[in-house]
């Protein structure tokens, strides 16, 4: 299957006019692309008019908030709004007919997905890419609802969709590789960072964050710390750290042996299942693949070249500290020397 061609005036379809659909519409409009935000539910004229007014107010409200934070001039709001066409059910099929890419963002029920994806597949041209944005279901489960399933995959956006860069792209085994490449190229054109992953429950980010959120709630229950203190530790420690260094990169930097011993300690004292040691970490310990200091871990550090990776991570971390307003220069002036 040949890849699609996207230009500034190519209409991108977003079926489902709720929070995700509106977020995607803003993201593409922000990137200079035209979007058709399509509500495919039958509604009487009065309810449709109410919804249109709600959508317009919501989009403008989000853009006004961005303008208030200095990201755009308020005078630019109209230009962004002009790139978003809101379409109702009677005109939905015609609106989808010439969209080379259509995102489905209807409610998270199997019935709603079946109806929406089936209708999109019938209305769209045969070579159009169809992507669900489901946060819970798998592309392998939804592919059967799409006629021409080789053009179907999942694209899981993180809210707020117009701000958060990551989109988790999850094809099913029958997805044409060119389709995955083309969707990732479109997302990059829109300023997003596509991350490819297998069709697995929780994808990447939700699977990781569910563990963190559950553990934070347990710590409040156990009296380990207050919600305020845990959130302070998250914002100024955990969050800043992992905004500068990837999780697996972090394991390699600290050493797999550190995680090995920490997991065994926490498993013995908190919960043997929650903190069970992954087989990969056990194998790395036995093979002395401890990460950066041995040259091999999750990454091949010997193949990285002469540049010092620690310097790179330090630069990233300092950048995050400065961005968050938490960086403090050394006492005594720029050179760190004590003042007289």
C-alpha cells in the first residue's frame, strides 16, 4: 500500500467531537493543518446547535488560555479556528470521503468503536489510513471492524492532546508497514513524537503510570507521606529526573545491580509480586551486563562513540531544572568563589 501525501490543505479527519477529538483538532490546527472535527451521532437540530456552540467555546477557551500564557498572540486565535471545520452527522460521510487519514475518537465502548470504525471504513476511500485513539482496547481487537484492516492501527494520544508530544502508535500484525510509517510521518509533521509499540494492554505510558499512581495512593493509605509531600517528590524529583533520562537509560546509568538489590529488598519487605525481579535484570546480573560502567546493558554503550553520555544527561537535567525555575547558581557569584 502506498503512503499518503499530506499538505497544509489536506483535510485530516477526527471522528468524535469529545475531548480527544477536540484535542487532536487543536494539535493539527496548531501545526498549520486543516481538520474536520466530525460528530457522527444523530442529533436533532437544537441539540446539534448546542453541541456546536459548546465545541466552539471549548476550542476558543483552550486557545485563549494558551494566549494568556504567552504562547500565541490572541489575534492568532481566529486563524487557528479557521483551520477546524466542525461537521455534523448528516454530512459526516461526505466529510470523510476525501480525508487521507481519519482518527476515531468515540467513547470507550466496544459497541461505539464497532459502529464508528465500520462507518469510517465504508465512507473513507480505500487507501485512507484509519487510526483509533483508544486508551484501553487493542488494535488486534478492533481491526476486525475495519474493511481493509491493513490500513488500520491505533494511535494513543495523551491528554491534553494539543500539548503532550507523545503518541503511542500500535499496529496489529496485519497493518501494512507503509501505513505505520505514513502515520508516524504525519504525527511528526504535527510536532508530535510517535513511539511505536506492540498491541499490549496499557501500551507504554499508561502501563508505567498506573503502577506509579497505585503506589502513590498506597503510600498515602499507609501514612508514609501526605499527598502534598508525595506530589512534591514527584514534581521536583521523579518527574524532573525522568523528563531528562529514559527509564531504561536510567537503569543503565545507575547499574542493573542497583535495581537488582533494590527489588529484592522491596520484594521482601513490601510485596513479593509488586516488586518481583524481572528475568531480564536477573540475566544481566549473571552476565555482568550492568549498564554504562560495563559497556553493556539495555543499550550498547561501547558503540556510542567517544562522547561522554554523562555529560549529555547532565545537560538535559540542567535544562529541565532551568525550565522549572529550580536551578540555583553556585553561591558567591557566577564562578562559585566565595564573596569577600
